[in-house]
C-alpha cells in the first residue's frame, strides 16, 4: 500500500521515514499534486554483477565459458 505525501509533509516526517516505510511499503512524494519521487525500502541483492548474473541463470543463453570458446574458434578462422 502506497502513501502519498506532499513535499512539505515528507520533509517534516523525514526523521520517521524508516517507520513509515515499514507501515506503508512505499512513499510517493508530491509537488503541486504531481509525483516528484518515490521512496522504497532497500531490498537485499547480490553483492556484485557476477553474483546477480548467476542468480538469474538462463538455460537458453550460453555461459561465459561457452562464449569464450566461440570467440577463440572465430579468431582461429
């Protein structure tokens, strides 16, 4: 569930933003009744790009070793 706050209200509530995120899930900040930005809680993710790549392994795509072999074969031609 999202909570909409004016920029002024967000500035006033900023010290409690962590509690608000736990309660509401996300905060959408408005300026002149238009969305300005969205505040989301941080989600844990793998530490680096290779970890993320291995976490989302796609069986239809070749892995890095296979790509390396293909490149070497092409260079031999």
